[in-house]
């Protein structure tokens, strides 16, 4: 059974507020342009943060999503717009190169003192054109290698500062054997990570950079490796809700610090039944 968004909100005790209201208005505005509404949870140090949702657009065109994105930014920033805010760097890149669009909402912290965040993601297959911007916020030689299928750049909007750039390099599974990709993976991934990537049967693989350093490795379903399934089960066993949804698991992020299967943090993303009815 796939839970709907309202069911998950109730089960998770989502606090809500202005950022959640803006995210929900965005999702409703994108109703006819929805590829998926995913629920995600983060497992870290034996605790679960589950108030996390991601909307991805069906049409791979920034222009198709632009009215809803503009309304989202207006809801979040008001008449002043994004001028002077760190997220402002993303808009010109999106207008010039953007294809796919995703918007996420997340809460963290204890009830009564939760922090909220909206993330805006823009993907493009014009990787070489996006590389000069990406190379300003990844480590030296961390830019996307030749033959990278897509990149997804993102910015966060939160109470403190927001706008922190992050990027995800995406490959289709068969592309990773190409010499440029193989050399890049050898530099930026451990032996164990590369073995897990090679053995994964999922359609796509992604490696992320955040806050100036390499971040998580992302694998997509199906997860046929027993060791990967055990890692996921160990992380999610502390909360019944994600355990009930393992059949709907879509992709995972892990090995933030190169720990491989001993990762202290796991992000799991699940299909949902959509917005549903409140």
C-alpha cells in the first residue's frame, strides 16, 4: 500500500508553517505536470527524520514549470524577490539551461522547535554549459566528467541563510564504464563504493557535492544486493512507517563520508499515492 501525502503528514506529525504552505501551493499548481511526489526519511544516529517530501515535474522543461516556480519564490520572499538572497544564483542558470525541475520540503528537529527548509532543484543535460558554474562550488577537479548524462543543481531556502549550492551528477548505468567516468569515480569514490555502484541493478546512479565536499552516493531500485538490503533494513528498523513502505522504495543516498555499507546516515525515498485528499 502506498500512503498519500495527507496520510503521511498525519502519521509524521508534520508541523507545517509558511514554507510548507508554499510547497503545497506549488504542488497543486503543478498537478498536471507531476511525475512523482515522493516521501523521504533520513536515518542518522539511530533517529529518523521523516517530514521530507519531493515533487518532481513530468515535463522536462523549465519553462513549463516556471510560473509555479515564480509563484513559489514570491510566496517565500515576497515583493523583494530573491535579489540579494543566495538562492538568486540558481535562477539565471535555470532560465538559461534548465530542463527538469523538482522542489522539496523538509523539517528537522524536535516538535515545537523544528527547522523548515524548501529546496529547489533544476536539472540539465547541457552539462558542459553548466560546468563553469558548478566548478565554483565543488572541490578542485570535482567538476562533472565528460559524458555525464545530466547534472542537477540545487539551492536551499531556510530560516538561517539558505541558498547553499549543491549538485548531483547523474549517469545511466551503462555509462559508468566509459573511461572519463571511470577515472572520475576512481578519484572521488572508494573501492567499496565503486563495487556497490557496479553491482547495482538500478537504472541510474548519482554522486552529490554539498558544502564544498563530496556528499552522498545515490543508488536507484531495484536493490538486489543482500548487503545493501541489510543496510537499509538496519537504518529504517527504528521506525515502523518506512519499514511498511520498503516495497515502494525508489532510491537511497548513503556513504556521505565514504563509509560505504557502514554509513552513519541514510536517505531513503519512497513512492507515494500523491497529494490525495486532506
